[in-house]
C-alpha cells in the first residue's frame, strides 16, 4: 500500500511497547503513525521517535477518531488491567482500532480476529479459533484449533495452546508455556514462563512448573 493510501494511527503508550509497535506499523506500510497519547502525568518528553506525544485528555482534538485509528501498546502490568482499561476508554471515545498481524504469521481463514490484536512473527492461529479484542499473541506462538482467547489476554513469546483451550479475560501466559488441549485458563490468572499446564487453571491464581535446577558438576565435565 502506498503512503498516500495508508491510514493514520495514534499509539496509546510511550514505553517500550509503544516504540516496538511504532516500528512494526511503520514498516508494515498499512498505517502511518501520527503520534502517541498517554495520561498527562506519564508524559516524560513531548516527542518520541520524532513524533508528538500528547495528553490522553486531548487525543480527540489532536488525532480525531473519524480520521485516525488507535492502537493500545501497553504491557501486561497490573494483570493486564491497564491495557484493558485504555482499550475500553478509547472505544467509548469513538476510536476504531488497528491490529498488527505479522506478514509472517499464519492465520486460518476460518479463525476470527478481534480489534487491537497482535499476532507476532511466525505465530499460527488454526481454524475455528477466536482471538478476542486487545489480545497479544507474541512471536512464534501457536493457537491450536477451536481455541477461544477472551479479550485483553496476553500470551508472551512461543506459547503453545493445543486444541480447544479457553483463555479467560486478562490472563497472562509467560514465555514458552505449553497448555494441553481442552484446558480452561481462568480469567486474571498468571501462567509462569516455561510452565506445562495439563488441567484447568483457577481464575486469579499463579501457576509455575518446577524450574531448572543446577547440577553439582562443572560445565566442562558434561558431554556436549
Ligand atoms: C510467574 C512470575 C510472573 C512470577 O514473578 P515474580 O512474582 O516476580 O516471582 P519471583 O521471581 O519473585 O519468584 C518467586 C518464586 O517463584 C519461582 N518462579 C517464578 N517464576 C517461575 C517460573 N516461571 N517457573 C518456575 N518457578 C518460578 C521463583 O524461582 C521463586 O521461587 P523461590 O521463592 O523458591 O526462589 C514470573 O516469574 C514469570 O514467569 N513471568 C513471565 C515472564 C515472561 O514470560 N515475560 C514475558 C513478558 S512480555
């Protein structure tokens, strides 16, 4: 798409996620990033990556919702509550949302993808799965068939969901976790990095698997 045809975008956030998605959208050509908006008390500098940073209470006058799309680029802090709150606020203020779908992602034509969604590089979403609004699916992740990812959940990098997994609202699944088929991941829960989940995860609970242990031998004594 030529620059003239690309849509304008305001990114909500001014942290590393905002910088990351400014880069991703800029190189995708579908959107032209016009600037950033954050809560007034979080503004550290008036520009970021050469673009204006405006207070969120002025966002409509600076980036009108009838001509600019929004993208919430905020990390999973506070159990995804901030990301969820900003998405709902921007929607109530009349914004339409961009999604970032990597050109290297593979999404079944029979999957449904919501608004303000990220599907990272080399990720897969299989048939009959639903990825709800404001879900982040990090790079190299796999969503098996018939999964349902509820709004605002956050799957970090290289997460694997087997078939028919349900992920509750605002749940967080850490890097490299694997979830067995037909499992429900409760709303607001946290699955730690590398965890293997074989049965349902309770809402608002934290699950981890045994972490790597140090062997009582020196590294130069092992067979490589
Ligand atoms: C589960 C998690 C959220 C807990 O974070 P935390 O509250 O800061 O916990 P701590 O690091 O203080 O660890 C508390 C205990 O749990 C253990 N633990 C923490 N995470 C663990 C994990 N993923 N697997 C196994 N054990 C873990 C720690 O070893 C520690 O045990 P100890 O008390 O016996 O030493 C975090 O460790 C994690 O896995 N985060 C996901 C990382 C990730 O995917 N990041 C991507 C961001 S985009």
